[in-house]
């Protein structure tokens, strides 16, 4: 199926690992030019080169922290110089946390709020003008099932991802008049390095190996009885960004293997 993505220009934050990298590679497979942003300079540049080598498309790796407004602006300048702008923006940067409401600090709340919510506001300000000049575009925000069905040990993550759902809806209503479609994707269990990190912390407390911990999480929570791979999740991004998903506006899509315990 031709998704009409060949030659499109895509920026993915948090694009050097996990879901973001899988999304970048899926777009490149479809012939799109991709820019991936991430904090680790060596890794983001190496993955960009690998994308070019594997798919023969232009790929740019930018070392940046999207929680810092000045770094978003610097990336905008670099992308404008290299590509002239973008057609598709994927706000994917984020991380899990491990605390409770009572022992979390103000600094942690503000840091994750900047990473999950304000970065999305700021990237929209930076790149929507280019999309508008080109006649339209697509913004996809990565939230989480935890925005609706929270995990007990990460209230900051849960809360900021819930805010991202509402932000996506507000952006969709505001930007559709510019022919810019905004949607949100809320994955469930996806086997990313962040999950391995979480398993390493929590499994030790329970006297298990990380693999045993992850297997237990999947068995307890998902009828499908397994984690998704990042590559499985990436296919939804490219569909929603394509002309095939042209009637999707302001929606939130759960990709959770049946984990969600309510009607959404």
C-alpha cells in the first residue's frame, strides 16, 4: 500500500531509541526524509546515519533536549537550513518516573511537565508556520495508557501524559483550520529500554530477574499476554500521518493489547 509519504519531511523527538527510532525507520522505509532529535549526540547521529545507509533517504540527527526552549529553537534553525521545514511532527520524547505523590519533589514535577507538555507546545510554535506555508501537515503526540489507567508508582508521568491528551485535543481544534491534523497515540506495554530500566529497579525489590518481572507485568495486565515491539507501534504512526488517515482529527488511539479496563 502506498501511503503517500515519499518525500515528506518528518521530525521525531526522542527519536534515537525505542518507539521514536522505530517510527523514524518506518517513515524512512516509506521514502520520507527524517530528522531525529535526542540528547545523546553520539547515538542520535549514529542512528541517523544508519537510517540513511539502510533506506537511502536523507536523515539528520540533532543532539537536543526538547525540555529546553532554546534547544528547540536551535533545532528549528538547523532543520530549516537542511530541509526548509517539515510536514510531519512526532512529539515522542518522554520518560517514566518512579516515585509517589508524597515523596516527589517540585523540581521533578516541573522537569517532566516541561518534557511531556511544554515541549509539545514549543515544537508546535516552532514548526506549525512551516506546515501552514506548505498547505498543511500532521502532528502526532505520544501519550500513554497511563494517562487513563495510571500505574501507582509514577504519578508525575501519569498526570503529565493525561495533560498531553487534552493538549492534543486543543491543538487539533485550533489547527485543523490550517489543514494541520493533530492526533494522539497512547501505547500500552511496549518493550523499550525505559521498561528494561524500570524492571531493573522494581524486580530487585521483588526478588525477581528483570525478565521475570516483565513477563509478570504482561501476564497480569494484557489479554494478549505480551509486550508489543516498538516496530508494531510504529505502523500506527505512519498510517495516521498518511493520506489514508485523513479523517482522523483530535483523536486518541490506544494500542494496548487489551490492557485498558474501560470503554474509552
